[in-house]
């Protein structure tokens, strides 16, 4: 006996179809030349109940699956569920949820890498903002002649991320990000390779420097700058202090030249109109260039104003700053206390060892824009009074945690997790839940949280930043 596909309406081989008079009759396959092509719309007889309606009886109650470690445990324990290597991940946690018989969700890799979405911890509730954007879903803007690319995250894709936006940009060896300026401030962390950056401020003071992986630069609003990859190419992350920033709306030199009357250019630069015969008529944006000379002095141009004073430098060689070791990893901070020109950009680069976790905290002074550079993580965004959503992050993802909304970042992989937290603040700050509870009278905490005296004795009065934890992600005890 053949089957009728309820979605396509196609007869798969032989099926029983109701006739208008209600009597079923066997008909042969749709390919039979005798059956006419059905009209686009069906019969009025299909409306509502009729004894002749066909009821399909596929069994959806028998979905085979293997629960992963932790999946059968109480949902409020909320262990990380590793769905990556299971055949058929199911939206089940403890006694909650139920099987998903299909249709398949198009790409079940989403389910595999977002287990906290498919089977959320029992402590998740309500709805929060979306705190995740994978750069892998951002439309890429490709540069000219193999020179590079750029993909961005902004409020178009992450509507609640209003305070900051980000761009991941690649420049191949010798390629330029075209000379430009913008209304927003630009903060950058070099992710790989090295680049030469140059700029000029309102005083006419100039700046030039070479930066490499792990270094940071900053250009204030309106300060025009250039970025060129050195001989091995580069990739960098840009963060802007405006969530609606778009890379497509910067002031490019090609555009500023091509939108002035030639007579005006001629007068402005004191040269004949013909001098501008070859200027680009379209944006170059990302394009190949002549390799930068090794000796930076060859490109160091200064006028009578001289160069930008050291204390206002546009770069900070963050790669050379040793990390501060903490129990579960390390942290290093760059903010206006050491990088003054980057006013209002405060960042922490956090490394979390396997099993470890950036402790539960919040930032009283700013939203946090974060970027996952290496590894796997999850975080729960808690928003008062009772909304909580857990997100799973991978390298290349953007995270966003609104001001004073608590979150932790747990390493869910077996390699070091490295991520960046960026705030709009004059210095980096956070409140640690553990430190606060540990720094409050035991009597008050005993009355409020009903913790045992033994537990109260374990609480710490010091901020941990990153706590160490068991690499067994379903362990009931911690080292
Ligand atoms: C930098 O790029 C090289 C070449 O692709 C790669 O081997 C290396 O892993 C990259 N570094 C990081 C930190 O991703
Ligand atoms: C480019 O890579 C080569 C090989 O690793 C290295 O010797 C050279 O110093 C690098 N150049 C720059 C500018 O980093
Ligand atoms: C550029 O030249 C100025 C003036 O000579 C000097 O103060 C500055 O240090 C130079 N910059 C670099 C990167 O060498
Ligand atoms: C710094 O950022 C905060 C948080 O977004 C904002 O309220 C404040 O106005 C900013 N300060 C400056 C000087 O831009
Ligand atoms: C816990 O400690 C408090 C204060 O020392 C004491 O009064 C109380 O009896 C203790 N509770 C238990 C269950 O031991
Ligand atoms: C992790 O810990 C749980 C609970 O103690 C235990 O049942 C499980 O076997 C452990 N898993 C591994 C891989 O050691």
C-alpha cells in the first residue's frame, strides 16, 4: 500500500482517496497519465468534519534517543548538556519537555550547539533580550581583489544592543581599510597578524604605530585614520560606542573626494583640476595596497604641530601586559586609567580554564558588549524580576548583557575559553555576587537564603573574577 504525503499532496505510490460521494476508492500513482492535474485549491467538502475525512495514524510517540549525561537529572540542577555527538538531541530535561518527532528543524546542528536553547535549565524563565549574535550569521562585505572582508553586528541584528556595535575585519597582507572617519568612537583589539595605524587629531598632531595580535587601538569620533595590514595580514575586532553603527556609513576619502566639485578640489589643494582625473569614482573600502615600508619612520609625517603626545596615544600594547592570575584562569584590563584617549572604553580580556567560570556578576555603570575569541561557553542573563535565559556561545559570537543585569560565563568546552568584555565606562568595574554575599553578615544571609552555617563558612569576601571548577560538567561537587 502506498502513502499520501499530507504536505505535498503527492501520491507516493498508491493511496486511498475519498471520492465526492464519500466512498473510498483505490487510485493509482500521480504519475499515471489518466489523472488530471488537480486545481490549485481543494474542494469545499474539505471544510470541517466529515465522516469521509482521512485520519493519518503515524506514531509520533516512539522517538528513539539516548539521553546525554545530566539530561535525566532535575531540571533546576541545569547541568550543561553536551548534545554535540548524540544522534538525536531531544528537548527534555529531567521530568520536563518532550520528544520532537519531526519535521526536522532544517539544520539540527543548531540544536546540537545550543543545548541550553533546546533543553533550557529549569531555572530559566520568562523572556529576556536576545543576548547573542554569531558573526557567522552576519552578511559578509567582501573587499576588492582578495584584499579582505568585514562582517558586523549592530542593532539591525541585535536590537537590544544599543550601546555598542562590533565589526570583525580581515585585511590580507598589504591591504588597506580605506582612510576614513566616523561619528562614533572606534576601539579595536587585534585578533591576529599585525597592522600599521595612523591618524591626525584636531591640533594637526599626527600618530603612527604598528600593532599586533592582542594590542588595542582607539580613534575618537571624527579623527581620520588609516589601517594597513603588514606583511602577514591581519584580522581585528572593532567596537563602536553606538549600537546602530554601520560599517557602510563611514566617511571614506574616496567618497569625500568624489562628492566635491572638481573646481573646489582644485582650489582647496592649489593644484589644477586635471590633478584629480584619476581619483576613484567609487568606494574602495577594503582594497590591496603597496606594502608598507618596514621602517615606520619612512611613513611618519609631522607638521609644525608635531606628533600626538605619548599620553594621548591611539594605541595600547595590551599584548605585552601580563595577565593577572585568578583561581579559574586569568584577567587583564585595559581602560582609560591606563589608556586615557579611549575615554569610556573599558575592557577585560578573560581566560577561563576548562571547568572554570567567570563568576556571577554585573556591571553597574554600563551595558556589556562581549566577544568570544576562543572556546565554548554558556551564560545566563538574569533580568529583574524573574526573567532568565541561558545562551550557548562559540568563538565568533557576540554577547550582550544590559547594565546591572547579572550573568556568569561558564567554560563548557575542553579548551581555554577566551573572551572580551567591553563597557562604556571610565574604568572597568563589576559587582561580584559571591563577594557581596560573603561580605554581608552571616546572620542576614542565613535569614535570607537559608544557607547552613557550614556553607556560610565557605563564602569569600574577595572578588574571584574567574572561579575554578570541575572539568566534569555534571559533577555535584566542586574542587
Ligand atoms: C592566526 O592565523 C593563523 C593562520 O591562519 C592561524 O594558524 C592562527 O591559529 C590564528 N591565530 C588565532 C589566535 O586564531
Ligand atoms: C611575518 O611572519 C614571519 C614568519 O612567521 C615572521 O618572521 C615575520 O616577522 C612576520 N612579520 C611581521 C611584520 O610580523
Ligand atoms: C614620528 O616623528 C616624531 C617627530 O620626529 C617623533 O616624535 C615620533 O616619535 C615619531 N613616531 C614614531 C612612531 O617613530
Ligand atoms: C559613557 O557611557 C555611559 C554608558 O553608556 C553613558 O551613560 C555616558 O554618557 C558615556 N560617557 C561619555 C563621556 O560619553
Ligand atoms: C549557626 O550559627 C549561629 C550563630 O553562630 C547559631 O546561632 C546557630 O545555632 C547555628 N545553626 C546551626 C544549625 O548550627
Ligand atoms: C561526572 O560526575 C558524575 C556525578 O558525580 C558522574 O556520574 C559521572 O560519571 C562523571 N562523568 C565523568 C565523565 O567522569
